[in-house]
C-alpha cells in the first residue's frame, strides 16, 4: 500500500471498501476538427483541492477558449460538480462528469482546456469531444485502486524494534512511519479483518512485550 488521503465522512463501516482514482497528475491532448482539447487530471482529497487545481489550470491557459471542469469527491461519489465554462449547457462539464462516473473514479478532478480550431462541432460533437478527452486521459494517466484500512500503532522496546520492523515488511505489511523515543512506535495500515490475526502474530513475534493501539481509518493503494 502507498499512503493516501485519510478517511473522511465517506469511510463509514457501511461505505465502499475501495475505490479507483487517478495514479497522479497528468495531461493528455486530443484534436477534433482542428480544435485542441487538453485534459488535465489530478487526484483531489477534498472539494477545495479540486477547485484549487481548476484555478491553477485556468491560470496556465489564459488564452484558451474554454476551461471546462468536473470532479467527483468521496468514495461513494457524494460530491459531484461540472462546469461548462461558456460552452453550450450540458455539452462539456456534464459529459466529462459522466465519463468519470462511468469509469468509476473517485477523489478526482478533470479540466479540459479547449483551443478552438475554427470548425464548430455542434452539441453532439462537443459532448463526444469533452467526454472522449477525459476517457483518453484516464487511459493515458492510469488509475489505481485504494482500499480502506485501519491505522495501527505498535509500541515496542528498542531492542526488538529493528527486527520487528524487518519482519513486518517481510510479511507484506505496510509500515507507514517509525517514531523513536523512549520506546519505538511503528505505525501500520491493516485491513480490519486482519486485526485479530495480527494481534496474535505480534504477541508471538515480541514475546508479548509489544503494545498495540488501534486508531482511525484511511485509504491506501492496493
């Protein structure tokens, strides 16, 4: 697993156990009847992050005819927004949003920057161009699956810490952080269903000397 945004209101026990999002920021360009469509994608943990990314892309393309946008926030897609930025209503932001939803990506923002090439596309052409730009960008940038896990802190003495950390990594468990003080705290990410087995394994591995504290939830890369 790779570290990712902490669980928010979406991460209720009854909520999705995992979701897809974009692997990283990226830009992919397509051309339709001489119009250039540059789709910028980015992961966004919050609506504020999505809006800041949109503003940043707008600033990068002050001479563009349109900077249309859409974003989906929440593992359960609880926040969905689309903006046509001057294109005919429903021909740009909405098909972009529909593509994000169709591809089941979450915590994601898309901005399609259009430089007009002199040929009008019509409503149908615009819908296909904007939605298609997002779909092609998702293919180019790539997606990752993020799974819910529980934050766990193991506290152990210095004499056992190094070996324990190595054993944790060797068994495929995600070590997120190691903190050194009077004792050593090792923060992990574990699926809820593995907690009971992990407690037993930890007791055996440390002869019962380690303490475990179970914290909140987060999403991480599978």
